[in-house]
C-alpha cells in the first residue's frame, strides 16, 4: 500500500496567516538570481500562492503553475491571482507523488517547506526531477525544527518542540528535514548540487507578536493540536500552557526566535 502523506499543520487560519506572509524574497531568495523571463515554473506545495505569484512576475511572460493537495488553498490562490490580475499563473490540485504533468515540462521546479511533510521525500524529489527539462533547475528549501533557537528559555516551549517531533513522527514525516535535504537530493539522482542556508528571525515587538500569536493559535485550534490530542500525545491543559508560553514570549522585549532553513539548487 502506498503511504499517505498527512499535513501536520492543516489549513487553519493561523497556518494560512503564516503562509500568506511568505514571499519570494523571504522564502526563495536563493533561487531569484537563477530566474529569467520565459522560464516555465512549477511551484509544488504552493499553498495560498504568494510565493508562486512572486515567481511569476520574474519569469513573465512564461506560465507558472502552482500545485497543492488541498482544494481549499488552491481556491484561495486562484482568488489571489484574480485580485492581482495575473494572466500567466494557474493553480491546480495535485499530489507531489504523481504530479500529473508530462516529463520534461518545466525549466524550474520549486518546493518550499514541502519535503518535511512527506513520508517518502526522495520519491517526491524523483517525481519533481521527472517533470524537469534537461538542464532544468530544482529549488527546494526546508526548515530544521531541531535547530530552532529561542530566548528566553521556557520548559513549555521545550515541550512544544518535543511534541511537534512526536506528532510528525506519528505522521512518518521528518521535522528536521533541513539537515537531510542535500542527502535526499543526491539520493534522488540530482547533480550539480549547491547548498546554502538562511533564517527567519523574529525579534522586533511586531514580529514577536505575529510569530507568538500565530503559534499560540496553532496550539489551540490547528490540526497540529487536534492530532496531538487524538493520538494521546498531549492534553488540553498542556496545549493551553504551550499557547500561553508563546504569548508570554511575544511580550518579552528580550524575546528572540530563529528559524533556520537549508536550501538546495540542483539539476537532474
């Protein structure tokens, strides 16, 4: 039986709040210098389409296709494209395990924060390679939860990190994907591999309120919280305590949160 990928976060508003914040600049900067007008681009796991639409501006007048497994976010992305007046961007529902495009269809295949949620990330990479044209470019970026850093320390946030790993392991996914990304890409048969890293850093009062608030909401209402309860990994009391810890962190003028990512560019 083919393993089924389960998206740990789900698509609660608190999750979409963070996804809508993502742009090509803050989430795909390592790729931008390699984009040229006329390149056909596939954005795998596009979510609400903010990065996709940014990429489309850079390769115009070529077409860009965003693919996501969730029909609800595909509809959100389509609405965003209409609101922007984009005529070169298309959003379709699809599965990374079987993208539904002919081989050699795209000049660039991009995936942001996707591989960490897959049961078989190497198979997903191989499928991305299948739809790349000869000489095409793969661009993948994933965070590494085990390398997250924050201050001040709080045992409730330490427990949040433990719990997140427990839930993702239950889903047969790897929250520490960033550190494995270069190896996965090599094992999927890619060459000319270039590896870099970058971070999201939340330290200003505004950034702390945004980051702490969305994680507090996730621990109360997102699929992550529901899975933790359904699987017997946590309790409502513990989840509320973690949510409170995020809000207290957000109010601390010395609060700092660093989210590291590993990025890989490669060719099939």
